[in-house]
């Protein structure tokens, strides 16, 4: 499922002529999954042993599977170096697992071997991340390490007391750094749910999601784009990456949109924006919801329910913009005979929906642990072919799901290890608290200015990263500032998570847009710009729930209903403003007035809601073109209603 994603950021070696290496990677990936399932549910290894073993698996798979930059000069020498890196990764992992308790006792005065092994481990992790997800996170981690080494020479808030080389590297080589919470989250929740997603794919559930979206939305105006939005929402919540979602669903939806009449740039942008939104869509949210629940210290159900309405508002805004584009371009829906019957689909393939229902009910109703919910979901997915009487599923699909799941998660695990370095530097130097104090001082305690700074930092820190490590890195840096601003912890974490995820659709490093542009054969820059326009609501929604807890289902039912009503109206006005269409084309003045009205409506408060909706209504009232088109639409609707009754 994620192979296209990996090809974008790392060069995977071709083993088409080498059965041995292909089999080696395949078997090692399966063993990695089997080990993790046994380690989590049966044998229950000690945490340091479990994480060290996972780092060993990462090193073996990545240094075998991914090309070395040395290959362009001398392939044989590159293979020798990679073999040495594999051996070193196994040794440093074994060293940590074997001498963990000894390392704790001599952390203040480490042995020479401790310093050497710690230094090698840091370099290995940086290279693992660089090969799998690109150089972005490795560069960020290197900058943070440089700050730890030389921050004593910096002035102002960035100054620290200074630390020795041995103290820094050994500090990174423990549970405060590389083997900390980030890698632990990746090696449990994220790995299990990525494997779960692969089982859904291999056993046909992903296809059913797309068929279901096609049957629901295909008949409406601009149906293919609406199919893309709905299928990406359904598929994206279980995918571990927005880019993987584009690659998986975009190969079907983008050509379909182009055949219907959508511009290539718009088709790519729709898929990029919708796939990005899949990461913020409950119930699974690309597995990051479970990491967030652990960090915040609340049940998973609390995170999922809090994220539900904001995610729905985002997808609603994309659907409105897609509809506006379809009307402007006079596009029609797909013919009914070409669409799958939703009723028939649910009757014949209801079993394919059981895995997601199992996970969701296990977490929300039966309150089982996150890991066990994933296990139950996988077990249900395995039973689906039997219940659905699917003869196309082979026994090898079981092993393919395990192998592809492990291979898909390698980049995430490698980046989680490097994210631990960033977290370690923040803990050692106190930089997070310093940045928080600095933002509070500069903003004068103004929450809006702090949120703006938090948004920009989260986007920059998340660029080029999978959703889980981007969230972990961003929350480590931005979280203290929002905490000092007295923002509730869950609200702050959701706020940061939104912008960390949106970095994949935000130029200049808009990887989701780049992937969609490749499938659409469209200009990358234009797809990136269109993608930001379509995802614009997601840039505003976090500010909405930061000021209006009702959108996170916090408050009375009256407050929640009022908040949802004003938000839906505001989102509609915003979408039409951006697309420049509301029952006819809007001129630049109307678009500006609509935009102001949308911002007022989206801001929490009765006065601003009335002002925003009133401004919108006045603008329509004084526009003869819009009044005429609305009257024609109402008349046509009434005529169709009379025909249906007769």
C-alpha cells in the first residue's frame, strides 16, 4: 500500500534479479511482525528489550532494502558499507538490551564503550530516517543536536549552561531520547494499525470502501470528485500516511475525475486535500489518535469524539468546493448504470465493514486496550473472506499483509527514533519551556498570536514527515507554549496535530500534492496551490475549536448545536468565497465580503454569528445576478418535486 510513498522519499533497491535478497527482506519483515505480536500479547518483553529489537529489525530491513548514496560511485563498496551498518545496528541494539540497567547506573560517568555505542546509534538513526522518509527530519534533529553542543554560545532565550559530548550522546541513547515514548508509540500502536490497514487491503476491504463511496456520491453533479473525497476519508483513517492514501485511492479517482471533465490540477488537488484529511478523520486517524491518547492521558474515545466534528467540517468544506467547481464547469454525475448499488453492496459485502466496526466497538464500548483492539481488528479481517465467501483470497495474502505492513511502517519507526533525539534535546536543554515563555512574552499573553506562531511552527516541523512523528516533534516544541497559555491539553494537542498533518499539502514540501500531481500528470506547483485552497477550512477549523469547545462536543447540547449550526454556515460561505461561485460567479468585492462574513460566522459568539450571516445575506440581496440564479434554482427544485410526486 505504501510503496509509492516510499519511492517518493527514498530509493528502493531492485531485487528483481536476486531471489535471495527479495526473500530475505520478505521473511525478515514477517519475522518483525511476528516478533511484535508475540512481544506485545504473549511473551511481553521488557520495554528496553522490545524497543532495541525493533531498532535492530529497522536497521536490517532499511539498510538492505534502500539504496545507499555511495552506490552512484561504487556499488560493491556501498554494499559492504551497508553490511557493516547492519552489523553495527544489531550490535548497538543488543548492547542497549543487554546493559540497560548498567547504563542507568553509570549515566553520569559513562564508559568509553557507552560513548562510542551511543554516538554510532545516533548516526545510524539519522541515516535510517534519511533513507526512508528523506532528509527533512534528519536535518532538524542535526540542528537540535548542534544546539545541544553549542547552545552555550548563543544569546538570550537560546542560551543554556552547556553539556559535554559524552553527556549529550549518552542522554540520547536512553528512554529520554531514541528509545523513548516516540519509538515506543511507533512500535506498538502505529505498527499494529498499519498492519491492520494492510490486512484490510489484502483481504478486499479497501475496495469495498471505494465502491461504497462511488455508490453514494457518484450520481451527483461532479460525482467522481465527491467519490475521491468520501473514499479518501474512509480509506485514509486507517492509512498510516496521507501520501499512501493518495497513491492507493488516487490511481482510481484522479483518472475518473479527469475523464468527467475536471482539470488535471484540480483533480490532483482534490485527492491530495481529501487524503490529508483522512489523517484527521476518526475512528483511527492513521493511528496517531492512540499515540495522542497515551501522551495526553485520556481514553481513546475522548480523542476520537473530540476530533469528530472538526473532521466532518473539513470534509464538508471540500465537498462544497468540489460542488462549486462542478457547477462552474457544467459537469454531470456518473450514469446510474455505471454505479454500484449501495443496497446490494451492503447486502453482499457487509462482512468487509466488520473489521473497522470491531476496532471501533472494542475501543468505545468494551474499553479494551488500544493494542488489543488492533489485534481484534486483524483477526476479524482474516475471517472476512470466509464470511464473504471470497474465493480470490489466498493463504499467501496473510503473509503478504504481514510483510507489507512491516515494510510500510519502517519509515515511521525510523522517524520516531529520530524524533526521540529532538525530544531528548528539548528535555536536556529546557528549550521547550524557553520557547513557551518567549512566545508568551512576545505575544503579551494574547492567545490568538500564540496560536498563529504555533500553527507556523507545527507546519514547518511537520514538513516531509509521516503524521505520527510530525505530531510528536511538533507537540514537543509547540506544546509547552500552548500549555502556558492555559489551553486545555487535549485541545492543544489536536490543534498541533492538525497543522503537523497539513504540512504534507502545504508548499514548498507538499508531498501529498506532489504524489497526486504525478498521478494526474499535472503541474506540481498548480496542484499544490489548488490543494491549499481546498484544504483551507482545515487551516481555520483548529482556531474554531480552540475558541469554541462546543465543536469538540464539550458543553451543553444547546451550545453544541449552536456551534455546529454557525460553523456549517460559515464553512459554506468560506468555500463559496474561495471558489468564487454562489449561484453564479462572484466578483472580487463579493468574494471579499463573503470571506469576512465567513470569518465572523466561524468565530464563536452570537453577535459575530449574526453579523457574519447578515453580511452574507446583504451581499446576496444587493446582487441581481445571485437573486435571479437563486430564484431559478428554487423554481427548478419545485418543478422536480412536483414531477416526483406526480
